[in-house]
C-alpha cells in the first residue's frame, strides 16, 4: 500500500510558475500562428491547453452547425468523436454559452444529467476515469461560438481545477481562435477543391465507362505508396488529391476509341496516347499547387522506368516521382478491374507481373513500397470496391 502511494505521488505535477507559463504561451502561440493545417492547429491547441493548466487530457471541440453536432478530430487518447451539440458537459457549455468546471464527475449533482450522457458514458466505453472537468466555449471573429476547450483531470495534488485555470484556458482559446478560424477556412477551400478534382476525374473515367470508385482507389493507393516511400504526410495528401485527375484528358478522346471492345489499331492507340498531353495542357497553367501536381500526374503516369512509355519516352528518375507512383496505382487498379476490352486479372497474376516489371515498367523502389503496403492496399481495394457503389436495397 505504501509503494502504491509513493508511485501515485511521484506522478503528481505542480502548477506552472509565471516564467514557465510565459514559455508555454510564447512557444505554442508562435507555432499556432504559423500553422494552417486544421489537424495540426487542433493538436497544438490541445497540447497548449493541457500544458498550461496541467491536465491529463485536453480536447478541442468544434461546432458543426449543419449537422447540429460537436466533433473532435484530435482528442488526447481518442480518435475522432462526434456527439449531438447538446450532449454532455461540453454540449451544455456551448448551448448555454457558459464556462463551467466541476471537481468530480461522479458525485456532481448540478450537471448530473449531462455527465451521465457524456463523460460517464464515454468512460464506460474507454475504461478511463473522469474526475475533474472544465469546459470553456470559444468564438470566431464574428463573436459566434465555434467550439469549446474541454480539460479533464487535474494532475496536481489538489486534483481540482481553479478559477486561475479557467482564466488560463480562456487565454489559450483567445490565442488560438483566429488561427483556428483561418485553418477551418483553408480546410473548407481544400475540401471543395478536392471534391471538384474527384468529380473532374470521374468525368474522365466515366467516358471510358469506369466507375467513380476507380479514381478513389487510385487516390488511396497513391497516398499509401507515397507514405511507404517516406514522403511527408502533407506531400502524400497532395498526391492523393491530385492523382484522381490522371486521366482527365480522356474527355477529348472519341467514344469509339475509349470503349472499343477489341484491340486498338496503331492509329487508335496513338490517338489514345494523346490523353496524357491533353490532360497536361488542361492543367499546367493553373497557379494552384494541387492542379500543378495533377498536371504532372496526367502527363507522366504512362511513362516507363525503361524509357518505353509515352508521351515522351523519358526514363528512370527523369520521370517525376508522382508519375512513377500513380503509374503503379493506376495499373494495379486497371488490371484488377473488368473493362470493356478485358476481364479482371487475378491478384496473383498482377503481383507476378509487378515483380517481372520491377526495373522495367515500374520504379523498383515504388514496387518495393507497393509490397510493403500490401495489407493496407488490400483494405482500400475492399473498402472502395465497385460493389460498394451498388444500392443494397435493390434486388
């Protein structure tokens, strides 16, 4: 029993002194002010709040007015959570525009109904034990509530949040609010761009009677391969957003060529090859980073490592890495899918081909990344199968 007590007290922390508080504030304020990626802003906000008030967990909740939900992309110890906008103590705080803190979630009577349907219910699912809680709504530049900070379990000897903690967490939200608002706007713009790119990619594929899930699968495969090659999360996401445009040039290829059930003549094949140049010319003059990347992908995804591809016959590392990655993603999906001119290949046959074409058609390193990511690639293949597009209610 004595050993347990020693172990517990050794984990206790102290509140920050003024100098430490300033260090935390300046450190995080600078990082948040320069960050535009929403997930990163949310994580920095949560980390800053947790350090400032010495809590075990800190969650940044955002209000989704369209769905009447509160959601958290980043919550310490948890994945994304979505709850009704009125649920739990955070729902009470946001709905009533009221900051609140309690000393013990299991004995508090004033907010019992909110706690039973919120923190206590979550504890049952996670095995965590919530005690002290504090929730503070924060606003956008128009004064509208956009979400709330939620801190759980004070790690000092008192195990209780104080008025001073509330003051500090309110300060944290005011530092982060503008950057969060900017990140949300950037995220909305990127999501809109992503949607447009997918739709345009689907237009190109639909001309050759492909399903919309083809571009989704190619996007996800490209993302996994980029990560497997050691690219950053941001660059992998960029390629994921751009790769659906790889065949956009097909919009200008005649149906008689695109959907010909038999083998193309030499003249027809040359006409088909033009889709790479058409796609490149459609996209190359954009100032948007995503569309510039898509232009590269459209132009080079049919080039081959050995220089026998098209449209330019470039080889090796002269082919942009985005083109080399999308080449494998596209070929894998094309071979595994039934098309007007062929049946779908068996997986073993595709994998054998990839081994044979390593260093010929495909960049050897990208092939290695493909096999390294094979379990994740199979999960994507199943998740976005063409059967998933069918309405299960239809007979």
